[in-house]
C-alpha cells in the first residue's frame, strides 16, 4: 500500500505520527504567549514556582487550556516520585524530569492537533456526501475506468484534505505550539465535524450535542470564537423557521441553554481552582480588548492586514484553490435552499470574521487561525473543481502541486528549527549549568520562555525587562490619549540604553549600601542579551569589566524587530 493509498482514507494513527514528528521538530520561538499564557501558569500551579504575567494577576485569562498542561506536569511529578519510591536506577532524576517537562506538552499538542485534523478530514467527507450528486455512482465509474485524475471522488477529497492540512506551512508552524489559538482551532474542527449541516434534521442527536459542547467550549476558551457559532447558529435557526418547525426551534434553544450551563459551570470551577476565587475572565477580557483602547499597547496594524498578510500566509500553497473556492459554487447538488447550503455558510463565516477582525487595532496571524478548518474545506473542494476544469492539464496541475508541497515542507522545517532558535537554546543552556546565582535578561520583554523551559528554583535572582501595560488607565476616559505617552520598562531601556544601564543597573556593593530604586536591577552573574544590544553598547561597556562572553547561540539572520536581531549572547561575571 502506497502513501497516497493511506491518505485516501481517514487515518488517525498516521496523523498522530505526523504531528508528533511536527511537534518534536518545532524548536523555535514565534510569540511569547506560547509559553507565558499556557505553560508558565501551569508550571506555577504544578511545581510552585514561575512567573505570572499581568493578565493572570488581573484575571482576564481562563485556565481551561493551561490546566491540560498542569495535568502533564503533575503526571511527570507522579512518574518521577514513583520511580524514586521504587528505587529505579536512572542516571539523573532531575534531567529525566526536565526532559519530560519539555516533551510532554509537545506530545499533548501533537495528539490534540491530530484529533482536530482528523475531524477536519471527516468533515470534508460529510460535506462531500451532502453536496455532491450521485457520488456513489461516480466513485464506482471512476474505479472501473481507472481515471481518478478526471473525477471528483470521496477518496480524492479525503486525499486532498489530508495533504493540504498536513503540508500546510502555518499548520506545521503553529498547530503543535502551546497557543490557545491552536487549541481553539482544534475545538472548532471537532465541533464543525459534529455540526448539523442539514438545516435542523439532526439537532436531536447526541452528535449535535457534542458540536454544541465543543463549540461553546471554544467560545469560552476565546470569546471571539463565538462569532463563528453565532453565524452558524443563525443559519440553523433561519432554516428551521423557514420550515415552520417551531417546536424544533424551541428544542434547539433548550438544548443550547443546557449545554451552555454545563460548559459555564465547568469553566467556573476550573478558574476557581486556579484563582482561588470566583472570577469571570471573559468579561475582564472583553473590557480590556474591546471596551478600552489598551489593546493598542501591543501594536496596531493596517485594516488590510488579514487580507494581504494573514490569509495568504495562513493558506500558503493552498491559497489559489481557496480563492477559487470562495468565488465559485462548490456543490453539484441543486437546491432551492441555497442560503443554507454548507459551503455558503462557511464562506459567510470566513468573510464576516475577516471583516470583524480587520476593524480591531491589534492584529496577529494566529487570531484568525480558527478559520483554518473552513478555509481548508473550501480549498479542498476548490482544488477538485480546478482539476475538473483543467482536465487536459491535469498532469501539469499535479506537478505544480507536488513542487509547492515539497517547497512548503522544506520551508516549514527550516523556519521551525532555525529562525529564532537561540532564545530557546539559551534557556536550556542555563538549565544545564550546575550552579547559577543570578540571571538577568536585558532584552525586550518576554523574548524567551521562563520556568517552563528553565525549570529550576535554585536561582536566587532571576529577572527580565518588563513591559506591562498601564492597567491603571482601564477606566480612564482619556486612556487613548494617555496611552500614546506611556512608556514601559522595555521602552525606557531602548529609548536610551546607556542612561538606563547606568541608572537602573547597580553592582552588589552599591546595592548593599544604598536603598535600591523599585525598578533597578543588580548586575547578575549571567547577562543574556541580543547581538543588537551587544554591538551598539554592551560589548564596549563590558570590555574592561569582569564579564566575559561565554556562549553565543544563533537566533536569526534578520528580524522584523531590530532589537531582537542577530545571535543570543551570554556574558558571565568572573570571580576575582
């Protein structure tokens, strides 16, 4: 059996193996939330040490997603304790625990990613059955003629969906990272697979109950996901109303209310477990991101960011089939109820979400990642249509597609292993040093993972430059105006590096004699910086000091943020 034969059918084991390889090959830094908003709070809860960002102190983050990693960490502690209790001899117990601390979250995300991917493929098969006329006869005819290149078959749809998802650059780069957006996308895929695409015929089933549970859970995990379900739910209700099945509509409302209550209670209990009090992160999240201008603190992007950057990068080699699918009808089944057809609903979800997200000041690629299942479904059927239209050039289409897939895989592997790898390597390096008294990261805030990758509580003084937003402006009517002049510690550092270093970095003798400023730092035993800072200031400043460069890690050839450009450098203070 060839690889293509395997991919022509849903195969969960194959997807798990692929995503495990994916997870183990991702050893670079993308954005700080991968570590600080998922692994770090879980590490704090499970191991009792680490650092919580302002979001967790303010209570605007739900703990459902990090709770999964806490379970991983507690499993590691249980395994380590059991091995010790049984006097199992292995070389270094701490090294074993550390390796598992890095590995287990990766494996968890690989399994979750495969689950989401598997449901996306099943969704394609369901929509094929719902949308294609005489598909069974066509499949039989195709098999008899041996001309699968010229016909849309269920096996082909499965193959295309598998290949598109598995080789998608953005999926490879993001899916197995510990982003809440990845988890949100996985939940969305599961819910879409169980959704009732018939317009209300199956809302009484347990399968639809699963769709509601996971869809509502995705909305609690990240409230913006609710836009998807408001749209799909709206289409479902309109379809039921058009049929005048009002008892069915009442049943739908009752079912939504019951499952919403279950998910709400579950989230409240998990959040209570973390915070020690009843909090409602969704309301605080909405207040910070939508009813106040403080979200601009993390940067703004032009209105067309998602159109010309977000969607193209997220789709990669699948962009042309996706655009074609968005512009043309994808169903061969004629129906008078066209507005409630699955593909029409999916296109509406994509368009409306992109429009809504485009109105927000702060934009990131991963914010629209939950649209990936919709886009891949549309691209799958779009690609099938292209193959039919270009039947005479089908070999050329296959050749171009193969080249695009190979190029995508190579590019994904390189960027996942090399670009911004130094900020990961340096933390692992610091873990391996036998005795460390103090470490200071003099670089833009949250440039590296923290205790989730350092994993040692014996460092007396561990600090980094901060960048907390002005929370005190949250209820200020002039917050938008005042935000423009606000500067965090990172801003002060790079506004005038020599001045900041001289005023806010003190040696131990001075620190012992005078009262330190609240925002000052003692010169640590190890100083970690980017090459950019080394070249413009630190190398010359430390030239005749007791500090010596002892390690350098490749991080990037270039970076959109010049402050993070070049290698990551470690200076060590020699004892004299």
